[in-house]
């Protein structure tokens, strides 16, 4: 059996990008463990902004036949369960975002 090469890949420090004033303005300034100025900018806020009414992830137990019924309806089945529950609870339905084409029709 061959041994895996576990040596770290060497990177030439001359290949590092040049530090611009913009990069330095956004960088965290610290001496040891003491942060003098926290970072600000794109790296401090990953991802898109959170919606005020974002859905919550829950663990929900459903009957096998109910789950099978919705899964057979294809992509978006979880959204359709949400819509069905909203109707049953007499809550207003949310406007649907534009649908992406299914994988089979791409």
C-alpha cells in the first residue's frame, strides 16, 4: 500500500496579491489577541442579507403517504407543504418567487 503524500503544498510568497489601501482599510488590526479595530466590509458579512420573515428549519414527522404524495409532485414539494399548511391555518399565502427551470428541462 502506497503512503499518501502528506507534505503541505508550498506557495511562493511572491505570488500573494499586492495589499491595496482598500484591503488595509477593511482589515482587522490586532496586536496579539487584542483587537484594536475589527474588520469591516464584505468579509464580515458572508452571504446574502437575511429576510425579516425567513423560514425556520424544523424537524417534522409526517405520515409516509403524505410525504410520498408531496415528493412525487417534484421540486418545490416543501414549499407546497408550507402553502397547504398556510391554507389550513387560514394564513395569507406568500407571493411565489420566479421558479427556476427544473433540471430535466434545462
